[in-house]
C-alpha cells in the first residue's frame, strides 16, 4: 500500500472518534463484529452478505459512500486503490443522534422485539458512537480521499436508505442464547474498559483525554436498575462521583480538598430536576476532578513538601509562614525551606504569593466582590500590601486586571 502512513494516520483519527474501521474483501464473508454483532443478536445473519457484500460488489472506484442501514446505523465506505484484491474500507457503525431509553423501547416494541431481549439490544446500541455532526468526520475522510485519488478525481455519494422493518419477532434458541451471553459479556467488558480509561485519565489530570472519553460514551451504557429514569441517572452520578474522588485521590489530591469537592457535587446531584441537567453535570464533574488533580497534585514531591503545598492551597487565610508550616509537621524550618526550594524552584513565600495571586485573579474575574474582600479571602488583610503583591506577580493592579477582563468580555459579547 503506497499510502500506508496516511492510512494508519486516518485509522488513528477515527479511533479517537471511537469509530470502528473494517476491511471488507471480495473473497471473504464479513465478520459478525462488523456491526458489533447487532445482526447476529437479532437473528439476521444473512444480512451480513446481503448488505455488506452488496456494498462491496457495487461500489465504484473513486467514490465515498454514505449510507444508512435498516437498523438506524450509519456507515461510510469506499474502495481502496492499489490493493491486490478488491477491498472496501468500512467506517462505522455510528448514530446521528442519541437514543434515549424510552425511544429505544418504542422502536423495539414497533418491531416486535421480545422484552427479554431488550436489555441486550439496549446494551449493544449503547456501544455505538454518536456523531451528531459529521462535518469533522467528512473533512477527515475527504482529505484522505484527496490523498489517494487526487484533489478532483473522486465524488461523495449519499445512499441513505429508508429504514424498513428490520426487526422481526425473535425467539431464543439454546444456540442463540449462548451466543447472546457471550455478546453481553463483551459489551460489559467494553463498558468497564471505557470507565477504567476515564478514571485513569482523571487520576493523571488529563482533561482533554477525559473529555474525549466522555464524549464517546452513550447514556444507554448506564445500566437501568429502577424504572424512574431521573433517579436512575442520579444513582449513576453518585457512584461516578465516588469513583472520580478515588481517582483524584490516586492522583495525589489531599482528602480535605476531595471531601469539599465530592460533597458539593453530591448536593448538586440530588438537586437535579431533569435528565438534561444530568447530561450537563456529568462532564462538568469530570472536568472539575481533572482540574483538582492538576491544581493540587504535585508528582515527585517529597512528603514534607507535598504536605506544605496542600496546606497552602487548602486554606489561604491560615498562617502560611515558613515557621508555621514547619511546626505543623514538627520539622525544622530551615530543613523545610531548603527542601521546598529544591523541589519547587521557589521559596515558600514566593509560592504562597503565586497561589494567592491565582486565587485573586479568579475572584476578580468571576465575582463582584470588593477588592478589600478579595484580599481577605486570599489571606492578606492589608489591601495596599495585597495590591503590591498582585502587581509584582501580574504587572497590573487588581483594579486594572478586573477592568481588563471586563473589557475583553464586552468585546467578545459584541462580536
């Protein structure tokens, strides 16, 4: 393959989008996992040949196909040039909209799916990624098409078929029951793998990675334990809050900071009044724990220095002098001073002033508190001294900084 590097790069991007890629060959039957095993679960094994082999046989060169199968799953496909045998790259399946629990129940009912099979179908659909706006996906595939065919030598053809009654009255046989158990185990393993990846990302403070994992998770992946949808979602978030707290603890966050965070989130979870609020709060929870790790965790610090850092960040109004910080750990002040400078690159005073300034910037930008009050929240009772410390760190007085932020906000809103 002359374009091997480009092909592997395409696969990496699609993997980041949680999109499956499959190579279909003219002399081979499509594997059951080409659609995560959906047709096998529904007893529609003959559809593998009917749908995917037909796409393989009828696809023209230099054409990207967009199509919708009878099960609501979307795919992109196109012939790969320069291969020894006719080969189609299949991208998908994916959905263009999130299916709620209730919507999927209605779909299953209209197609006469037995209730005892519904949970398996729900779990499988929960694994299919949702691409509500395929602009980025098409741009990526379009760029790859230009690479392998030339800028103007290809076309995009939309085959969005009308959905037909794909589901039929299903009955379990011993063989199918055994197959379904295996499929359910695989789906559960995939769900736990995603959750473990998420917790690992949070423990490392990898915000972008955590957001990408969450974006790819479906609400259908949440196991329904009770009929009340909102209560079910709340229970899921309560469990998630506990797991995220443990992940952040693994990342080095002090228990006091974790308790404040998790307690506040627990109250917000209980106050939720709609499923929409759940969907907003979940990514916010993950972002807040990632930021907590990045803010408080100090990988590589010795225990005395880590304890001093935690004390500084947890309460800026406390006595944060070198003498007081050392006394709380029964350490010699000179020893703590030397270790702190060695490991952080700053003296205790420099570090305290940096953290106070960061807190002041946050309060100046996000609140209407008086500057005197902000100074007190940052542990400085003398407003003139506070202004002196702030200007040394930022090059601006607190008042100048607040005005600058307001001007930028106004400019952004007027655009």
